[in-house]
């Protein structure tokens, strides 16, 4: 069974930074596309940033370009999302998600319907 353990999140003022982490088993980490989605109240869930096991498999949504960086920590089997220059509109529940990948790349990376496994979510609140 795939388990995704999220950490990080919290409250920060606009312009601040936060880091989210998603820990997985070694098998999941090496064989799945893993990343982050978010859902704000009254809005649909949207993809934020995803990563496959291939070194160049990094996908960041337009909303996070230049501000969010997704990375993998091979020693800890963890996917990290470093968020900088946070804005109030980044306020949402952030979910770690994973789906199998045989190529090391993420097909349809931002389509939540293709993800099989989800974490419980961690709240990010950005105040103005």
C-alpha cells in the first residue's frame, strides 16, 4: 500500500517562504510520479508541481513558475516543494499525490484524475 506522509505548511505573511515535504517508501519514491496539488475553498483542486524519477522530470504550474521549486531527496525518499514569494492566493490545502511511472516521467502531470494515491493534506495560509 502506498503511503504518503506530508509535513510542512503553516501560516506565513505575503512574501514569505514555506517548504512542504512528502515522504514515501523507497519503492514508491523510485517508481512513481510524485508531487503536489492544492485546493482553495470553493475552487477545484489544481496541480502545483510534480516530479518523476528522471532527473529532468520536473513540472511546475504557471502559477508557481519562478516561485516554487520541486525537488527530490534521494537519501530520504522525500519530495520537497520549496515555496517562495508567497501570495495570499496561494492559500489552500496542499495535497501530496502519486501515481506509477514506468518511464521516470509524468504523463499528464497536472491531471488529478490520473493519480492513484493521496496524502491527507497540509494547510498553507498566506496573509496579506
